[in-house]
C-alpha cells in the first residue's frame, strides 16, 4: 500500500513540475496571469514578457510573438493597467506621451 501511495505522490509531483511556467521571481500575480494567457496561444515564435523601468515605475511589455497580425505589444504597469501598445504596423513607440526608447530594460520575465 505504501508503494502505491508513493507512486501516486511521485506522479503528481512529476506532472505538476512539467506544467509549471518558468516565470521570474518577484513578478506580480496579475502579470503571471497574463503570462498564462500568452502561454495558451498557439504561437511559439517571439512570445515573451520583458520588464522595464519607464517614467519612474516598473512596466511590462507583453509580446505575443507571431500571434498578432499587426505585431503590437501591450505595455502594462505592475497592476496590469494597460498603458498602451508599441510597434505594430504604425511603428508606435509613444507611451504616456513619451518615447518608449527612454525605458530602461531590467530583465526578461518569461519566454515561451
């Protein structure tokens, strides 16, 4: 009986570990939720989330990769409030009235 219980526990641990996303430590829960959504899409090329400092706060760029026909990436704050979208067909790089090239890259939070 103990062997069966050990086998069940081991199986649960292995299957749970396989489904865990490699998300950087300290990432806000709402951003993790957004990452789970990005992970569920069918795209595998260029899907990632990057962290920056912009206008004195931490922001995240959600890059859906080749899943969006216009190539736009959403910029959100640490509470998941949308600040706008970057790039796309129009090549937008203005967020909150400022050029996003002024942002400071911090780290890659997640890559699919």
